[in-house]
């Protein structure tokens, strides 16, 4: 395992020991997506809408502790084509709630059955959505300590938010975490385009196109489907749909401007990045730049194995999903007043 510039408030847990049947990165990644998390100790979530801009709300499932204003709070954001019901979202929520934190599982725009809460699609640039949630939790809920964690695309969003806030981050924001965060979008999309990753490419493109068609049925005239049948890659989808929808010149312009790596050097709160050196989707090399390694507030924990957002351990119980345990440990260990 490689650990860069560990923040003193975080002590990494045991070395990651991958499940013996899942030492291959692809097997680990697929198993991580399919392995059920029953989350029996997690109480039912309270649905709540956060208005992030005029006409757009995000839907969250909230798990509040008794005396919520005396507890730290963890806001969790899913990855591409995930939702608040994704296994890793429920798994992390269960561990964090058991550790005494309030937990909010947030759906990105249009995800988790929230298509009617926004006229737009979602994308990797919308870090202001989470800044709006942070502001509401501080101003309306008066919560004293808030953490954000994101998986893959969600990791890019929360790290980007923290970098954009920089030294102006409110004192209530105590830390951010990214699990396999796509902080350099072009490199990650290029990785998905490799021949060995055809399964992921096909999965994401099919899901993105299906979402676009649902949005088009709900908002006639707002979205064009012309040529969508010819789109075969994530880059092709972003070039044809995402970039023009959000005002970017093309996919390259979108990837450059939406990537958190441009601002990670400005992160001024404790930040944990958990990634795997064998991640087939997020190249490990993107974490070697000065924007990450030169920032003493960022701790990078990178086992040799783990796949993409999987990290299924040989151990059962709370440590079965190793990355989820590390994020819960980071937030619960810092708690209130230790950020």
C-alpha cells in the first residue's frame, strides 16, 4: 500500500487483503458492483429535497441520529449512473451511521428517480450543487461538522468543490473523501475506451442513452436524439450530448474544465483519496501530479489491488468492504472539533 502525506487525524486501518477469488482487477470491479450490501443496521432514510438552483433540486435519503446537531454529518455522492441505492452508498451509510454520524445519501441530478426535479442532465462539473447542500446544512440545520465523500465521478465532484472553496471553506466543512475519484476526466474516459474495458464502455453508454431518452420524453423539444444511435463511447456521448447541453465547446473542453485535478492543490481541509493501483477505469498515474502530492492536506491510500470502487476484502463483517470502512473511519475519527 502507498500512502502519501497522511493527515495526522487519519490512521489507515489494516493493509488491504483482497478476496482470494478477486485478485484480478476486472473480477474485483464487477463483484464490487454486484455484491449485495444488506445494510440491516441502517434505518430507513428520510427523503429530502435540496434546491441547488432555481428549478433544480437534488433528492437525498437522510439518516439522522438523535440529537443530530451534536453529531458530525457525512454526505455521500454516487458515481456515473449510480444512485442513493447503489451498494457502496448503502454500505458506507451503514458503517458511518453505526459510528455515530448523520448520513445523507445524495442522488445526482435526474438519478434515483428524480428526473422530474430538474430540467437538466447531470455532469462532472456540477460541484456547486454540493456547495449548495453544504450551505443549507450549515445555515438551516446548523450542523457543526460536515464531511463529503464521493465515489468515482462523485469523488471528482466533492474534491472539486473543496478545491474551489480553497481557504474560503466554511469551518463546518471538516473534510472530503474520494474513492477512486475521476479527477482527470480525459484520462479516465480514455481508459474506459481501452479494448479490455469494453464491458464498462457498453454498460455506461447504454445507461446514459436510456436516461437521455427518458428525459426527452419528459421534456419534449429540450433534448435532441438525432444521431444518438450512432454513439458508441462515453466520449462520443459527452461530445454529442453532455458538452453542448452544459455550454462546453466539446468533450475535451468539458473534461478539462470539469476535472478536479485543476484545483486539488487549493484544497484546504483534510482530504482522503482511496484508490487502487490496478483500477481499470481510473489510472493510478493521475494521482502523481503536484496538485495532489504537493498538497499536505491530501492523504492518498493506494493498495496494489482493489479494482474500481470495490476493495472486497478476504475478511467478513464490517471490513468486507475495505474502502467503505476507511472512509467511515476517517470521518468518525475526526468527528467534531478535530478537523
